[in-house]
């Protein structure tokens, strides 16, 4: 059977006039049996539907911070805004993917967009929250934000990893606040930060706050990509 085509949203690097993609996203999709297709964001949103025709599934990848105007806030001083063209394109892309019920995995920014797309909000700077126990969710020099997350029983994540805890690698300064329509919280860090959401009414609509592509060869992280490829292939 042909390999399912998995779309991967792209970013830019340091404002350079080029698209950027970490090899790890592509490598993880290939290792899971999918055929990766990189999606440029400097396109007319009128072309989104035709682009989605090419895809069996999609990964909304990581990146900088969403425009908080959509949930009624100003930009936090520590925020690094995502390219407006990328946000505009990915919002249109997510609307079309959702309409067609295409299997979808959101990673870091991708999971945040899934929540905001459904009317949710973000907490713009985790260190401001004064949470206990103190965890470092950011990817700082000399640290990769490793910590445990607890998985909710009966969730897709629990089916993938098994019940209980799983170690993840966080690299984010923002976190999901108000939960969007139809979403269920399925993973939380010990300090209460939301690390995973899903819509149980969709074939696959799953967002994780960590970066499984960077550690897909560790533990059971590859299973997230295998799940997406399997669902994209109609299995």
C-alpha cells in the first residue's frame, strides 16, 4: 500500500527569507512509515483546500507565540510573536483539516493553536504563575526541560504510552489556559501545566506540548507518529 502523506507545517529562521524545518520532524514521520510533505506558509489561503487534497494526515509543528488578541490580551513582554503570515495560513489550514476530519497531531505551538482555534486561551509566561513544584518548562542552556507528565486513563495518549507517567522534553514558555470547545485535557505536568489535549469525537485530534520528534527514538515516543500514520492510512 502507498505510504500515507503527512503534511508538516514550516517555520522561518531568524527572519531569513527561507522556510525552515528541523530534520527531526521528517525523520520521525519516515521512521513511522509515512511520506512527509513540507507545507510553505507564504501562500494565498484560497489555495489551502487544494493543498489539503494532497494530505492523508498532518502535523502542526512547533514555533513562536500566537497573537493574543484572539483571546483578548496584549502581547507579553517575554513573548516572541510567530510570523503573522504563518499564523494566518495555519489558522486557515487547521479550519480545513478539521472540516475534513483529517488525522492531526499538534506539537508545542501546534497544540496551542489547536486550543486557541477552538476558542481557548493561553497563559503567556509560565514563570509569572508562581507554580509549585517549580519546574523549568523552557529549553534553557544546559537544560532540556525534562520532566514527567501524568496521562489520563481512557485517552488516546494513555492507549499510546500506557497509563501513569511518561517522561517528556518541554521547550515552551507559554501554556494552555482556558480549554477550547470539545477538547479534553489528557496530560498534565506535576505543577498543573497542561501538556496534552485531544478531541475524542475526531478520528485523531491530539496536541502535545512537548517535542516528541526530538526524542522519537527514545522510549515509546515514536508511537505518536506511528499512530498518526496509521490513522492517516485509514487503519
